């Protein structure tokens, strides 16, 4: 699976998705009719390290990280309670190898918000991510609708 294949799948699968690229990352927002300034984001594909996020060593050749926020319930089913919020410039605590490929795990920075990630998922692992992406999209859709006053 490539970042491009996953990006296309997200845009083609979900309603009202707007993809925006910046700083080596593509963010996927729910924005019905593009009525909101940004929309509610539910997933990202990060392809390079940033100043505050080097945990996954994305400077390695062809390594990318799929990130998504399916909500606390889904997070707890896989990992238990979300970890504490890390200090500025730090990563969450836990026994996770944030450089490991093809492993669904808490997001190194936003795990405290029940976000998850996977580096370079195989087709099988991406299939396991798909229901979680549906949860993330549904959560973002509800947030967007709320912002629109619906």
C-alpha cells in the first residue's frame, strides 16, 4: 500500500471529504459543501518529520504514517485507557515502538486524544484500519454538522 493509494481510497470512500496538503502531510477533513473554513479532520497521512514530531523517523526512505481519530471507545478496545497528554515536544508514555512498520498503535503525540496510527500498512493491516477510519469519519461528520448548526 502506498500513501497515494490510501489517500485516493479515503477521498473516494467517504462523503464530503476535502484533502489538504501542507508541511509533508495530507489532512482529510469532513466539510459538507465546503461551508466551514476548514471542516472537521479525521485522518492524515504524514510523510516527513516535523519539528514537534520525530517519533516515527519519517525521514526514512518511503516511510509514511497514516493517522486517524476513531474515538475513545475504539481506542479503549484496542489499547485500554488513553495515555496522559505528553509535555510539549514529548511523546506519550507506553511500550510502543513508534518506528515499527505495519503495526496499529496509539499516535505518538495525539494518543491522549484517542488517535491511532500505522506506518506503511500492508493491505491486510489497512483492511483492519478501514472500520476505524469509518468511525473517525462518522465522528468528524457529527462535529461538522454540529458546527453547521444542523
